[in-house]
C-alpha cells in the first residue's frame, strides 16, 4: 500500500521539494491533496503532474480558466479559510505534510493530530503558537508528529541511539544566515535583498529573513522544547556555517551524536514521509574523499539577541510563543516593505512581548484571538516606533 500524502503549501519551497521526493518514491508514496495560497497557476500545473484527488486555494478565487483545467482533471477544489482543515481531515490521508508559512498553519496542525493522522511538520510556527495543545492532542490520539525542519529531524534521528531518559542536552546548529560575516553595524541595517541572500539554503522569504536575525533559531528552540519535551537548560545553539551537522544530542554519559548530510531539505522531508523506513537517497550524500571542514562557535548575542527571547518563551510558556510568532510576522513584513531596519525586528518583538500579560494555559480559541490582537499591537508599535533599539542600531539612525 502506498502512503497517501497531503501537502499543505505545495507551491512553496518545502512543498515543491516534497513533490520531488514523492515523485521519486512513487512505489511508496502518492499525492492525495495539495494546497496553495495564491499561486494558483503553479497549483494547477502540480495537479496536472501529480494527479491529487483534492486541492485547496486559501488566498484567492481561481479564475474560470483555472477552474476549468482542474475540473478537466476531476479534481475537487476547496476554497477559503477552512480549506486547510478540510484537507487535514481527509479520511483517506496517511500523512499530512504541513508546509504553509506562519500561524496560518495552526488550525491545520490541530485538525491533523485530532484526526489521528501522522503530522510531518515543516510549519514550526504551529508548535511555537500552540505546541502544548498540538502535542497533548497527539499523545491522546496516538498521532505521530515527525519534524521536517532539518535540525529537529537531526535530533529525532540522533535520539534513536539512546533512551529518552538518557538525553542530557540538544545542540541545535545555526548557519548564521546571510549576514553572518558582515560587520555588525552594517548587518543591522542590511537591505531585504542582502538579508535574502542565504549562503546555504534556498527557502521562502520569511524563514530566510528569520535566519539572518536568528529569529528562526529562536522559533526552533521553542519547537524543540515542545517536540522533545525539553527545558530551556537542555537546549543549546551553536553557529555552524557549513550546515552539514544538522544538530546533535548529548547523552548522560557525555557522548554526543550528530547527524551529517549535505544541506538539502529533501532528506528530512523523505525521512518524515517514509518513517520509520529509510529508503534510497533523493538528496546528495557526504563525500569524504574531499577534505571536509566543520566549524562550530558560540553565537554572538549582540548579533542574535532573538535567541535569548526564544529561551525566555520556553521558560515562561503559555501564550508567549504565540506573541513572539505574531510579532515576528508583523516585523518581518515591515522590514520587507522597507518600513523598518533589520536590526529593529527583534526590538519590535521584545516590545510586543513586554506589553503582553501571559495566559498560562490558553485554549486554541484564546490563542487565535491573542494572535490577532498581538498583530494589531505589533503594528501600532511599528507605526509609533514604540521600541528601544540597541546602541548599534541607533548609531546611524
Ligand atoms: P514558502 O513561502 O516558500 O511557501 C509557503 C507555502 O504556504 C506556499 O505554498 C504558500 O502559498 C502557502 N501559504 C502562504 N501563506 C499562506 C496562508 N496564509 N494560508 C495558507 N497557505 C499559505 O515557505 P517555505 O516552504 O520556505 O516554508 C514553509 C514552512 O516550512 C515554514 O513554516 C518554514 O519555517 C518551514 N521551513 C522551511 C524550510 C525551507 O527550507 N524552506 C526549512 C525548515 C522549515 P503561495 O505559493 O500561494 O504563496
Ligand atoms: Mg531549520
């Protein structure tokens, strides 16, 4: 029996890589459903190639011509806000790959685990916003949550070499992003074009900007805490420019296990879609016939202050992850629009977190409301410049 895969966000960077993985393992995997927000032409082309039973368009109305092409294929089309949840609940789905960007993925993550389906999770935001809820439902229904994020996939693989109770620390690696070698003052004032030039990975805009500020690593700290039930003291971050060691796990006896592979998201995607089996490589392998250099150094917190906020979210919990995420989405949008400097993204997140009274055990409905109200608060903070910048950012403002 082939596994039937639902890909939410199939027109994105992870989504298109996932379609490549599915196509190359057509003996084991088949596409059941796809979704896009607004790139409907790309979705129609994907449907023509991969023949899903259902597709969803969440951000706009397809044109008559697009509808006609989909109906010629016999594909059912879902539209609007509830469409992702509809795909996540499809009776015949085996695995739901959640590859949409942002808090838009939260309700689909909850629906997937509620339905007892395997959740292959690229959308880290759903755990950052509602990790306690998603993981507790998954424990109740027995749904597996398998990480696609390369660091968490590495941790998932490394953890298998010991008992869960023997894990002492998880060490997440970070590339340092596009601006890691730029002098700090210049990096804090980098343009969107500079910040979007990631040295190693080719990814969507949000995660690429987040890599330059390490907001991405802060989101990943929170994601790891939920996925692997870790305290903030059990998580460390190390800068590893080559992005070959995707993360490490240290066990009680001091042995550290690492996962290595050339940077290519198709490997962690394949791992999650075929777990617990491993099958032939789609992504390239390590070549040790050439010299391989691996560097590790501690992060500079003046360059990456978001890391400390990530740890704070893990320590304080409750609704704070939702606030961190919503503020980061608003701030990134403002940066991409040229309204703020790169070095102002984290101060905006801080100011938004400071203005929030943490709710300890929020319901999903409360979190969705907090997401909305935080976006409004963060937009006001951006408009009124109601945040404190560091001396480095202030230097030439
Ligand atoms: P992209 O921006 O490339 O793709 C996002 C996908 O989600 C697209 O299909 C997009 O549709 C859809 N989408 C956008 N907004 C919405 C919305 N409001 N509602 C529903 N669907 C929406 O992102 P990535 O593929 O880079 O990232 C996806 C997720 O995976 C993120 O959470 C990211 O952090 C995570 N991730 C990504 C990695 C990577 O290598 N790219 C690595 C590790 C994690 P449309 O095409 O119409 O815009
Ligand atoms: Mg990652």
